[in-house]
């Protein structure tokens, strides 16, 4: 038999007497509160006794010794609870709870016996261990503890009259009433604790069912997303493949060299388009975790503006970078170049001749960097604006629809984001945010959004 199996076998018989806490941290918090409450009650009753000392009489040295012992035991118990790091077994918790309850009842009995009068109010110290039993024990255990506490309360009166005769029946009657109060209080606390446990169980069950439902919804959404993606890929690949097949067939049948060359040019162009589509898709689907490092955003924006400058000049466009020299971000420079270049190319395609595309970097609220890519073209139609980050969605005749999806995937992998912040006639602005420092968990950010 393994050690864990043996522990479980020992723990089963305890269920009749002991209710194990849901976790050790909850147990520790509850016990700490009960210990502090017990010390507060003891200090309060002692203060009242000293305040009314002329009426109640002066306590003996033995009394103060019992009080000091109780404070010492409770303090050591509190220190021990907070010194434990690994959660104990159910058997160890049962042994501790039983020892704590019985020792506190014994100390309360000792203090009340050493009190100066038959009406000693120190029997109130019995209440805290009784409440503890209501938290920890099942009904048979609680009734056993109440029976012992009630019996000791009656015994205290008997012991007092052994040294201070004659006996008074009224004192036994009052002691019996106190024992009855013990029973009522403990049963009431036990009932409330049971209600809380049942509510907690139902809540945990509801959370579990909610989590299962969420997992089913996520799984269904993933399957639907895979279906949409597969359909989009098939649609995008079908056209160039069909063109290549038909052009190849015509080239084979062509009689003249010019017609054959024309068909072969179409094959080359469509094959190149197919290669670009495949490359873009692989870039989107296999975004590597970013190699994060401190990155100068002014350098990154200047580099991207320089790369796009040659193509911009062909359309009489200008690409400008505006960024404070000290702006830094925690990022992968190569991936940020790729994301920003995709945004700039989109902005150039949407800009009228003679227009201007601006990369503007600034400090993000809370740290990090924010980069805006702006152009003065027409607004994106509302029906298209809602879908611009979807893979393979494009309004361009020769576009693959993956540029913005790749840029957003890179931003999310960095722990940032990419949004369309402004979309009006004369100003279209995309904003990419990046973190300003490494994250404590040391990861590379959340997994890229796969659309």
C-alpha cells in the first residue's frame, strides 16, 4: 500500500467525527481568528475581574498561573499555525483540532475553578472551543464536546461547594442553564456552518458546470474558426491553381511561340501569387515567439520609413517617421519591423497620389510605446472595418488579406494590441501598443490570435 493510500484509509473513519476544511489556508485563517478571539475574551474577563476586585475578591497566584499558561498555549498555537508551510494531512488536522478543543476546554475549566466565587464568569471561556468544535466536528463529535463542557460546568459548582458549604440548589440550576446555552449556541453555529458549506458546494458545482459549458463553446468556436479558415484558404488557392492548370493546357496546345509565352507568363504570375499567399499564411499561422529586448522605437520607425520610401516614391507618396529619440519598448525588432511595414503598405495603398503616410511614436499610458500609422485616404467602409483583422479578408484585387492579421498577431504576441482608432474621411489611423518592460513571468506574451 502506498503512503497516500494509507493516509486515505486512515482518514475515512475520521469523517464520522471530523469535517476536513476545503484547504489549509482557510483552516489557518479560521483557527487564527478563533485563537485571537479566545485571547480577547480572556483579557476582557480578567480586566472585569480586576475592575470589580473589591466585590469578587482578589485572585490567587494559581489563578494567575492558569491565565498565564492559557496565554502561552494560545500564543504558541498561533505561532505554530503560521510557521507551517506544507499543508498537513487530514489525520494531522484532526489530531490538532481535537487537541486544541480539549486543551482549551480544560484550561477554561481550570481558570473557572480557580475563580474566587461560585458565580465565576470565567465559564464564558468554554464558548470559544465549543464554537471551534462546531466548525470542525460532525454532530456526534459536537454533542460529545457539549456534554463534557456541560459536565465540567456542573463539576465546577460541585467543587466550589466542597470547599465552601453548604450547597445551594440554585447554583446547580444556573449551571444547568449555562450548559443548555452551550448546546443551543453550538447547534446554531453548526447549522449555519453547514448551510455555508452546502452553499459553497453548490457554488463550486455551478462554477464547474459553467467552466465545462465554456470549454464546449470555445471548442465549438475553434472548430468553426478552423472551418472558416480552411474555406478561405481553399477559395484563395483555387483561383491561381485553376489559372495555372488552364494556362499550362493552352501553352501545350498553342501553335505559335507568342501565345505559348503569354500562357507561360500567366503560369509564372499565378505561381508567384500562390507562393506569396502560402508564405503569408505560414507567417500568420507560425508566428514565432518574439525574442524580446529593449528596442529603440525611433530607430525602428526610421528603418521602416526608409524601407517603404522607395515604393512610396513610385506613387508620389511620402513616408515620414515622428518619434522621441528616447522612446523605448520591450519587443522583437524584426517582428515589429514586419508589423509596421504591413501597416505602412496598407496605408500607402489607401493614400491618394501626393499623399503622406506618418508613423508617429509616443509614450503609452502606464509605460511602453504606442505607434500610430496614419494616412489621409478615404474612410474604410463600416462593413469592412468590422472584418479588417480577419484572415483572408481583403478589399484589394491582388491582396491576400493577411497583412493586418499578421500585424495584429505580432502585437498580441508581444502583450500589446492593434486597433483601428480613427476611421474618417481624411484620417485613417491604426495604433499599435507595446509593453515597456519585461513581464515578471518571463514569457513572450500571450499566444498570437489565430483568427
